[in-house]
């Protein structure tokens, strides 16, 4: 490999050195030392170059350095690559016929064969720089006619060619080189491409592996920069995803069968059944032949874009071994007239072109009678009709690489068009000048190429600052065609321009997996997931994906924990759903509901009695309006208990606490007002005391309103700052999820209860002072007793509330509300109802004031 790299460095130097050799007369003139004619050529006002792998194998000459070696011989004609070259020819001819693009100017082209190898790619790069017969070379004089190059196919070849072109500032647009390393503008300042960078391809492959849960994979790559950088990018993308690489294999650049068989043996014996391959079809072809000879099956191949649509693998003999292959390919497009154009290329039209004769030999296995090639093939007329089965050459239904070539030529044409139509004084060069159209330099064209943007076949084509195009791929699946051959079926896409998590779209039902399966996705894991009750034990010296499952015990810290909604059984093997518990309409809930409704009915009954006897002394004494307010607030107190029953929601949690606190504050405020009236009424009987004028009905309403308003303000601040909310308590007990309302702010909750307690204490204190005042019906003593019951209930509530488990916490709060409400109802209104209904003879003003005899 080191010798090969040295040759790669020396060969272009020797070629360039020989190009500038002096003639015997010592006159300085460029002379081409070796003849390397283009395969296709046409003159024009501006000439662009093209480099295509028209052959996929090479035969090296004897390099013993004792005599001048012969040229490298290219073998194995590739009809698919020839179609790419013809696509470039078609695009140039199409542009020359257009009146709206490059009017009054014509494009020319020179197309060379790179033989699919970096060594011969260098020869093509140097040859494409020269004018006809080696004259007018841009390396020798002038700007030269060559403005840009369409090429190369493989990334390794593009790296070599781009380095040769760099000193001359010639832009190069690749149609098939995806190595992420080519995005380095420092090393490759003139490189552009219409194919996405591998940085996006490895990201797409990583997402594909994650989607199908393939966590144990092998990687095979070619021995070149494309394979090396793709592997590095994939390993980086897989970090932290839980996917491990079982093995890495490298196919030698100069194929060695023994090393290839070692890789195949590893693939066959590995538990990783998914293999990602970053390789070009050239070195992969002999590798797959050996793979099929070993009769290895059951492998899920993940193909890189370099070979996922390679027509050389579409034969029926490949399907048993490669069927179900999936990978990301270049997006397909439409090239108008390409199919018809390919049918016009034949030996009769191009009798002297050896490439057309080789095409006939590859398609029909014969040599046209006009051919000068010595290939030992039977003779034929050269007028044979192209047939559908010649898919390697004739597949134009979904062009991909051909479409990239087409876009590349148009990118150059639009850039040149913009250069020609530059407005003087507004140009991109020094002093806002435009290019001299008689001597356009390649670096001037690159300025426009960097900024070009156009639409072709509905797709926008433009380049970023690294020379890369918009990243998008088709997801290709290899399926059996009607003739038994392999067909490339589109089953999804990857669009790098989409938001994270939405880039990959897969039509899973359209995928055919290895072994003709339509739904059974192949499993590729080093270790199966541990069942509940077991934990992972990493195997020493192996990746994290490989582990043993051991039972959980008291010392296990990595056991698989059940989710919050589940709990483990006694054996620790199964996660059982937890029982969801809240105060619902069960026996306890129904009982509390019935008690609350009974309280509502009793309160409304008392309200009705008071309303009917509203003109009697027992009702009118001490302001009947306050009695009705108290009855109304007690009704609301009983009703708010119902809000505590049922599954907690955001609204019910906020309503239950605020409604309870405000209604009780209203009730106690009314009782406080009544207490003040009782106390003032008897105090006012003393001579000179006119306190009653300060406790009239209006003042009583103001007292009630102000006392209640304080509670409303507290509740409002509570709801704004930290309102109550539904809470799932999974910590209290192992087997249950307790649904309850969290108070949000403990401070606000206890402030609410504290304020109600403060009102009750003030009311109790005032009523206690007035308990021995004269009169047969002194309400103060009933208020005293009711406040005593109220305070006792809520003092008992605090420890019961804190210590009650689960739904009983809510039940305790409901019980406190109902008990205190019943205590107020019975203590305040039972004596009055007794007099109204049972002892109506006592319902007189004289009796109530203690003046009857």
C-alpha cells in the first residue's frame, strides 16, 4: 500500500514534467509525450471536460524502469458509465440548441476514461487539461479553453484529480463522489458536487439501524479515502446510540482473494447478521463473486450510495445472496429525451469510435464489422436493436447518477451564462469588473458557480460554501423482478433539510427482506434484552451490546426497574399494573355523598321554614337577613364537599380548596356579625349607649363583606402563585398509585385554614362574653357552643389529615367539612325551629325578651 501511495504521488509529477520537455532546438514549447485521446469530443467557444469510469478494470504495464513502459490498458467495458458520458454529451447539445441559455455561444467537451482507478484517473486529469494534440495547454500559456470538469465517479479518484486541478484553479463538479473529506475547502478549494456528502449518508444509515433496532452490525469498506472516511463518520454517528460494530473488514484496492475469503468467513460466523458496506462496485464485484461461491446466505446488506443502484449486480444469479439489500441511493430525476438519444448511438453512426464498438461487444457479445478492436468476438452488423434487457445501458426510467451528470453540466452552463451577462461596473472581480469573454479563466467561472441557483425537473440546484448540494436520498430495496433479475424499488427517503427526527420516511410494507420475507425483519443483536427480573452483566472484553442476563438480587444496581405505573411481583419477574386509588363513588364515597346531600336538604328545609315564618319574632330577632346568609353559606359548604369526590383534575383541585375556604369564611363572617349584633343589642340598653347606630344592617353587610374579602384575596394569591394540582403519588405504597390534589403551596393552604380559625376564635370569644346576657332566647350561648364544636372538629382534623393514607386523606377533609357544617346548622337553628314548629306559643316578642309573666 505504501508503494502504491508513492506511485500515486510520483506519476502526475512525471507526466507534467514530460509535458513541458524542450525540443532539440531548445525552443520552449509544450509537447505531449504520450498520446491519450478523448473518447468523445466536440469543439465550442468554451470547452468543459468529463471523466468517467468507462472501464472497471485495468491492466498495469511492466514497470521495471529499464525501458519506457506502455500505457495502462483498461478492461471490462461498463455500459452504465458510458450512459453517464452520453448524458453529458446530450446535455451539452441540448444547451447549444437553447436560445435562452448561452445565446450566441456554444459549449464543447472532451470526455476521458478513468478506468475506475486513481492511477488511471490521474492520466485522464492531465490529458483533459490539454488542447488538441497537446497544444494550447493551460499549463503552458494563456487561459486555455478548458473552464470546468464533470467528474469523477469514486471519491478516491476525485481526490487525486482535484489535487491535480487545484494549481490551475479549475472547478470540478462530481456526480458520484460522496466522501465527507471532499468538503474541506482548504484542501479542495475547487471541488463541487451534486451528490450529498457522506456526512449525511452515515447519518441516514445510523437512523436506519436505529429504526429497525439493528444493534449488532458488521462493516466492510474499500481500501480508499471514501471507505475510510465513511467508516469514521458512521462510528461517530453510532456513539451513544447503543449500536455496536461487531467487526470491520477492508477489501484490498488491488484485490486479493485470500484476504477477501477471510472477511467472508468472519461474516458467516459472526452473530451480526447486518453488514454495512462502503465500497465502489469495481472492488466489490470480485468480492461478491467469492461470497456467492462460499454459499453464504442470511445476511442483510446495507448498501452505500456507491453501489446500491449498480446495474452490474442486477443479474438473477445475485438475487439468492443479495435479495432484500437496502440502502440509500441518489435521488432520481427526469432527463427528457435521454432514452431516444441512447437509441441513436450505434456503430453505423459512429463507425470510428472504439467506445461504441465496445458497447456493442458488451451488449451483444459481438464485434461490428467496422470495428478495429481485436477482441475475438463474432462479427455482427452493428445495426442490432437495443432491447429492454440491456438495463445497464438502457435504464432511463429512474436515472440517478445520469441525472447528477445532467445537473452538473447545467450548473456550469448557468454559471457561464451569468458570467457572460455580467453588467459592467457591477462585476464580482476587482474594481467591480467583469470577466474578459475572450479569455475567461476557470477561477472566474468558479466565482459564479459558487453562487449559481437554478431549477431543473422541479428541483432547486445550488451549492453551499463547502461546494455541497442539498442532502437527500432515496431508500432503495433490492427485489426480484418478473424476469428473475434484481430491481431497485424505492421504499422511502431521507431528507437532510427536514427537522431532526423527521428526516427518515420508510414504507415498511413495501420492503422485501432476505429470504423473500415481507414482514419478518431480520434480527441482529449480540444479546437479547433481559426479561423483567434480570439485569445486564457486561461480558469482559466485549462491547456493551454483548451481555449476560443474571437474576436481580439485593445487590443488583442495574436491574430493569418497572415504570411508575407498574410494580414488581414477589419473584421480581413481572411488572404488574398498580391499582389507581382515589376517593370515587365507592362505598365510602357514596356514604359521604349521601351525608352531604342530607345536609343540603336539611339546610334548605330550615331555609324554607324561616322563609315561611319570616315575619315571626324568632326569625326577625337579631337580623333575619344574617340568618338567611348563614343558611345559604351552609348549603354551599355541604355542596363543596361533593367536589372532593371523584378523580382529581386541574379544575377540581383548584375549586375544592378555594370554594371550601370562601364559603366557610362567609359563614363564620355572618355568625360573627350576628354575635356582634347580640352583644351590641344588650349593651345598648344601658343609659347613654348608642352603639346600635354603628351596627345597623349596612354596617353588618360591610363587616361580612370585608371578612370574606380577605379570604378571597388569600385564595387569589394562592391560585396565581402556586395553585393546587392533580398529583400521582407512587411513593407512598408499592402497589398503588394514589391520585390526589397537591395543595401547591403549603403556606397558602395553612393560611386559609388559619384565617378561618381566626374568625372562629374571635366569634367564640365574643359569644362567650355575651352568653349570660338576659333574655329567654340569648343566641350567644348557641353561637358559643357551635364555635366550640367547630374548633374542636378542625383541631382534630390537623393530625388526622397529616397521618391518613391514600384516599382517606380526602375523606378526613370531607368529614371535617360535613361535621363542622352540621354542628353549625344544629346548634344555631335547631332551637329556633323547635320554637317555630313545636312551641309556637313561645314565638312572641315578650317571651323572647324575657318579659312575659
